[in-house]
C-alpha cells in the first residue's frame, strides 16, 4: 500500500500483485475525488464487532424506483390506474419502500387483492406472515374503513402482499377495487440479496 | 452540449427459488460523459409470462432457469389466505 498526500498527484494506492497492478483513491483539495468500489457483490465494509464477518459486512446500498400494481389471486383483473409511484432505498438486506397507487376503475378479476411489484423478493428467513403498515392512506368506496396492513403470506421471495383490515382475519377481496380509490404507505422489509 | 438517455438491464440476480430480480438503469450522458444513472427494479417469479416481454437478457435467463421442476416447486410454495 502506498499513501501519497500532497504533491501533484495525491493518492492512496492499494497494490496487489496477484490480481491488479494499481488501484487508487485520488484526492482533490484534501478530499476523495473518486469512488471506493468493491470488485464483487459480496465484498463490502466489515465492521470489527464480530468474529462472523459475513454478518458484519455492509455490502449493498441502492436507491431507485419500482412500479406498484394491484393484482388478484383468482382470475386476472384489468385496473385503470391514476398513479403508480414507488421508491426504494436498500441498505444491506433492509428495503425501505414508499408507495402511492391510485385507480379509477376495475373490470373483471376474482379472489383477493394484492399490492405487487416490489423491487426485491422477501427474504427466505422472514417471519411467516410478516406485516407491513398500517397504511397512511386508504380511500375508495369498497375499501375497509379501518386501518389496513400489508400481509406477506408466502415468505420465500414474495413481491406482493394481501391487504388486511387490522380488525379482521379476512383478506380484502377484489370487489373492494371499485370506482376510484387509492393506497399509500411507507415501510420496510428484509430481502434475500 | 448534447444530452442523451439510454436504458439497459445492468444487473440481474437469480434467487434460490428461481425468482429473477431485475435492475434497469437509465443512463444520462452529457457530450458522451455519464452524469447520472437512475435505477428501476422489478422481480419475475418462475412461470411469469411477462418475463418473455422484458428486455434482454431476462427472457434468456428465464428460459434457462425456469425448468418445469422449478416452476412447479415455486407454485407449490405459494400460500393463499
């Protein structure tokens, strides 16, 4: 490792003769002007607080968008949307999501309704029946008047959840998607990757 | 000054049950130099017909990974309330 602070080409250089000749973190005005990039998806920052490095490694950060959808677990429905807005921030295996979804009409469809399209699959080790919510906004003539939770019934890589009123063990049926309505929520869950 | 935008699938991750996590990058360039990159994500589960309409390489990955055994195992694992 070579550290050169100052001069015409300030840099911090890590050398590894077996895999690369030079990797540098350039400095400009005393601050890093490059990115610290890891070569594989499993590498990251290892915090020295555990002998189990795999559980102490921060190896992912990402922000982006996703497209929330309404789906049914019976026959398919055709939904006319007025808005489909989703954002996410992933830190390690935690996915923080924001969602706003609005609709003006539904045709066809049977069974219960789910919100789908999540950006990452739910982790295999998540507690069965993990809930997300309650939602900050629920509107629509057919929607429950009590607070609503999102309910992942299948733990492995699920990307959609059922809607449950907090006062009932009965999932919201597709008939609730009628006329105009909307849902909005923020929350987080754990993912596999 | 020329601004341009291109989209590409820059990352795919195949989960243990065969689900494919897809990341699409929108790359903004100014005079040929990247100045911004935005991500949009979705997931395709074994048997999802929409995967065949996704940009490359998602259809090829789905065809390679989603054997009838993988699809059957995934569908069997799904629970309804």
